[in-house]
C-alpha cells in the first residue's frame, strides 16, 4: 500500500507587499522628524526665560554704568557697547535712560558677559574691603583714645610705629574729646589720628 505524504507543518510567514514596507518606513521617518522638531522647540528658551535674561543683562548694564570712568575704561567690551553706556550716563530723563538701557542690554548679548560680571564683582569686593578697613581704623582710634592698654597693644602689634608721634596724636585726640558730646567728637586731632593709624592696617 502506498504511503501518504505527511502534511506540511512549517510556519506560513506573511511578509507583506512592497507598498506596505514603503508606507511603514515613511511613517517611521515622519515620526522621527516630528520628534526632532519637538525637541528643537523644547530646547529654545521660553518667552519668560528670554524676558528674564533681558532683565538680568540690563541690571548688569546699570552696574557697569556706575563704575568710575577709570574702571570703566579698563573693562574689555565692544566699542559700540561702550558708546551706548557712555550715552546712558549722559542721559538725564527717566524715559530716556530706560530706553537707552534696553539698547545696552541688547548689545550686551554679543559681549563677554562673564568678563563684565567679573569687572563689577572686583569693584564690589574692593568696596567691601574698604568698608572693613574703615571700621577697623575707627575701632583702633576709639580704643587708643579710651586708654593706654590699647596704646601698648598697638605698639606690640606694630613695632615700627613712630611712638612719639602716636603718643602725641593720642594726647591731642583725648583733649579734643573731653569737652564734646560723643556725636560731636570729630575734631581735627581725631582725623589726624585716624589718618596715622589707617596705613598700618592696610598692610
């Protein structure tokens, strides 16, 4: 008896036609393009961020415009920005200054913002150090006038001091303080003692 052929048990795989493949590729490509566009849109600064950046640059511009002429001359910046800042300094009306600073802020986008901030920071630090120096000088002057213990401590701390001159200034400042109320104790002798003490504290 002849045997029957065994039924085929392989998988019937359907690959689809060429048009389906092209359509799928196109769809994937469109999706990828869409994702790139969304990412590009998300990476751009928002309107609020742009407004804040503009405000920050104008604030920095005001700080730069308040530098002394000598310090401003030493700051590296485009000449067009320097001219705009000089124009802002010359402007007197409130509206005129507001518009000019908007222009300054716009120009600052093309400048080295970090260098400009460093220039302002250097002045701020210098001002803080000067303030500390003044307070320290005033403290020493008050203590020297108050008693001889401070005078001894000063001479131990600063042995190069002209002792005779310091004692003379202290005596004059004490005499000047006797007949004056505390808020009025700024006679010439006090100022001279202040100027004598200050240079020692700078070093």
